[in-house]
């Protein structure tokens, strides 16, 4: 059985590994965006990232999906007014992500 501290250490290890494979800086930017803005949709994030990076809508959606499912730091809720899901960073992980971004 995992304690909450063990669970956070595992998430931190996964995030560290995920960020270590970031050759272009886009993963750092996605996580930094969530730390700054707190919640967004894939179209909003894609629009912002495509100004700086050469990327596709599908790759942005894939990155956010990995962060949400494998890292478990995002909360996903359906937007009742539109077709897009709203992704929001869980408050208990904001400081951890910010710290990892400063270190990396």
C-alpha cells in the first residue's frame, strides 16, 4: 500500500523523467503554461504553442493526455457549453511542477 508521500515521490520521478526527454522545450512550456494559467482546453493550448513551436494539434493533445493519465497531475472535466474537455492542474501539484521546471 502506497502512502501519500510515496505517491508524490513516484509522480515527481515520472515528471522528472518526462522532462528529461524534452529536446525542444515544448514539454516544459506545456507544464509551465498549466502552472501559470491553471486550466485550458487543447485548442487554446495548441494555439499558444504553435506560435513558438512547430507542432500539430494531435501532438499537443497527446502530451496533455500523457500528463493527465500517466502523471495524474491534471483534472479533466467536460465543458458543458462546448465540445472540448477542460484540463486543470491539481492544486497539490502546482508547487512540485514549478520547482521541477526551475531545476530543469
